[in-house]
């Protein structure tokens, strides 16, 4: 036997579902009055009419992507205000199936192409800046390399001059020693002859 608590719970759920279905039905089939932005659907050229019927006079043809303000809807038709013709203040009725809320693909494509162009320009500026920085670094490297090569040549030249000076000093010392030795030999020979003469004279 089903308890009264479960029975009441089932009745509440049934009522809730029934109320939800009724509200959705009213929203979908009833008369709606609101304002929202919409667009004429992709790849269409539709008629803007004086009233919500194909028998009403055509006021204007709207091309794909044309922006409109949706003022109200009724029985498959929407009263719209053409946003691109604000000065003329054109209002009319169009079929709901020809309206979309999202941006048309054509407008989205144009927007993406514009963003792509902006990104390409930024990328080109960044590449120019990077190339300029690389060129500056390359110039600095070339200058440093030139200075380094010049310094190496100077060091080699100074080293060679130092070696030449050392060699020259060694030669001078050798010549000075030889000269002193020669002078000593000559002096010894002279002194020896003088001593020999003295001995003979005695």
C-alpha cells in the first residue's frame, strides 16, 4: 500500500511539471513584447512589411547581416526597428525564421580578418624591433671583435718588442763582458812586458 507521503510527493511533482509545461507553452505561442538586438540571417534578403502578414505592403528589403532591434513578436512575426536607418526611423514586420541573435558569419569573418590584420601589424612591429635589436647587437659584436683583434695585434707587437729588447740587452752584456775581458788581457800583456824589461835592465 502506497503511503500518503509518497502520494502527496507524486502529486506535487505532477503539478510542478504541469505548471512548467504551461509556462513554456505560453512563452512559445503567446504574444511577447521585449527589445533585443538581432540580425537578418545569413545569405538572405528579406522583406520588411507594414504588418505581420505577407499580404501587407513591403517597406524595404533587408540584406543579410542587417542589424535590427526586435521590439515584439507575435504569431511567427517580429516587429523590428532598422538600426542602420535611425534617421528614417523605419519599423516593420519580418518573419521570425529570418532573424538570428548571433552575429552573422559575414560580420564575424570581417571582424576576424580585421583582428588578424591588427595582429599581423603588431607582429611586424615586433619583428622590426627584434631585427633592430639583433642588428645593434651584431654591430656591437663586430666592434668588440675589431677591438679584440686590434688588441691582440698590439699585444703581439709589444711582446715582440720586449723580446727584441731582452735579446739586445743580452747582446750588450755579452759584448761588455768580452770587452772587459779583452781589456784585462791587454793590460796583463802590457804589465808582463814592462816587468820583463825591468828584469832585463837589472
